């Protein structure tokens, strides 16, 4: 069954949100890396596509104070190759660098990826670990939610019908912080079997800042404040990190699927965490 | 995929049996079910809408009760489709009611579900989680209904 599909390419965000508000079955089209694949598979049949390609306000990575505003239409390639995203912000750059393959990284956008909210995608844990905020635009104006509140369930987000992601705000990181993203995938380019994003800062031998988020192991990234509290002030020795990883594994709710069993995912979480912490202390991904 | 879930209701087994074998009382507790039609003895047709993120599906399902042993066992076969046969679903289900201490009832069901077609392309692991959360929602609303009837 096919029917004529509408197509709009507005140049302002207000036009885009008005078009989306007017039609509940309209979908916005960002890079198309996911939406077009789902349309081809017959899983999504939008009445109208609202392309966001020509809206300048959705583009580019801008420094804001000591943080950044990343426009929703910024491609994974742009994020992965922006050397300004270092220190704690490197967690997001490293996540962008391991999404799928070069073709997808050239098309896919941060806004599109997080709006789809695949639980095995790379940005969600990175954005939760650096405590990013998501700027949402709708016909009634703008609002911001934390990344932790943005991801609500399997493929579900805080976006209301007609709303779109306008930007992702990365806050300033503590002095000396280092972020990293460590992904376990069956083959290069696959979704994560499990992944870990870490942002940490050390004062001498003791940890003074730590954020951990686990990806691919539940409906939304797994972050436990109590795990971070226990480790902050300590030396991040192997037994303490192992125990933290086990607490996170118990809190996870992974699926059994073609990539791995739920038990396997729980098993690898502590090991991935240990490696990610080691890597962050050594200065990030090599 | 195999779905196995159980929950308890603070009501005697006979009362739970009457409610769960009455489509008019049971179907409204199914999340997303907006229509039910009795098509014969032990046969009914239901319509159930399910959504996960951007993917939305409305199933038209024919349920046929193949075995019924009051007041504790029902076996049924469900067949149906969604999106003008874009996906086809078949499920073999068993329902067990067991009386437990204090006049309560344990409801346990096992369903072996196969979905082919467009939804079959969706991750099975996530679909199973979705089925479990729909099952929990059903348990909550069915329990509330039967306990309210028992208290009345």
C-alpha cells in the first residue's frame, strides 16, 4: 500500500515545528541514517517528511562558556573530528567516532540519533555521563531536559508529539577531567553489545569527579549515583572498581538478542568499566 | 518468542476464573485493546494497538479457546495480522490459575508467539521486553478489577 507522501524543507525552526504540529503522522528527517532505513523496511510510514537540512540554527558546534552547544543536525563525523571536544567532553567525541561506519557517520546526526533512542546506540551513555542537557523545540517554544530525563524507555524519549531536538548542551567539565567511551561490539560498526562512558578527574591519587553510564544494557543508560559516591575520594583500586561494576550490572536490565545474552552483558559490564577507567586515567582512547 | 509471566490476585480462584474467561471483563484490561467481538463459542476477535517509539501497529486477532478445564486451565490459539498482513502473528497460549493460601489466586500464563513480516525485522530482544511490560500492565489492571469486584 503506497500513498503520496508530503515533503517540506523549511529554513527556520519555527516553520519546522509548525509543520510537525499540524500533522501527527509527519516525521522530521535529519540525516536519514535511521528513518530512511525504517521506511524502507516498512516499519514507519510518515504522511509527510519535514527535512531539517536547511535550518542553519540546527548546525554546528559552538563553544558556550567552558561548554559547548552542538546543533542537532551536526553529523557524527563533525563531532568525531572536532578536537575542541577534549578533556571530559572527549566522551562524546569518542562515542561519535565509533558509530557504525564512515558512510553513516557522514549522514547521521546527533539529534536524529538521540531522538530515535536506540538503547544500544553510542550517544546516550556518553551524554548521560557528561550530564548534557537536551534543548527541545516545539510549536509552543523551547525547553531543556537533562540527558538522564530525556531517555525514558526502549525507543522512547521526553519528546512530545511535534517536538524536535534543537541542540545538545555539554556543560563545563571539572578541571583535569577526562572522558572516554568504551564500546564492546561483535564487529566494527555494529551497535554496542554493551558500552561504558566514563568522565573522571583525579586529585593526586584520589578520584575527585566520577560519572559512569552503561549503554546497551537496558531501556535507558544505567547510572547509579551511589556507585559514583562510593568511588569518589578513593584511589579507584581494582577491587573497588570491580564492586562498582557489579552493582551496575545488577541494576542493568539487558535483553537477550542476537548480539549477546542478558547474562553475558551483565558479565562484561564490570570488565568494560575497569578498562574504561584505566583508559580515562591514561588519557583516553589511543 | 516465549513469554512466561505470573501474578497474584487477592480473590478466590472461582472468582478469578469467571472474570478471566469472560472476554467482556478481560479484554478491557489488555493494554491497547479497543474492540472485542464474540464470533462463536470460545471464539472472539480483538483489536490491539501497540506502539514502540516510532513503530505503531494495530493487530486484528482471532482467539480460539482449544481447551478449557474449570476452574484452572485454558489453552488457546491466537492468529492475526497487522497493517493489512504486513506482519502475521501466531500464538499458542496456556493459562493456569492456582489457589494459594489465604483465598488468593496465582495467575500464570505461557505464550509461544511467532511474528513474521515487517515487525519480525524489529529486534526480538526488545520485543520481548515490550511484551513483558504489556503483561505487567495487564496484570495490574486485571488485578485491580477483580479485587474491586471481590470487595464489592
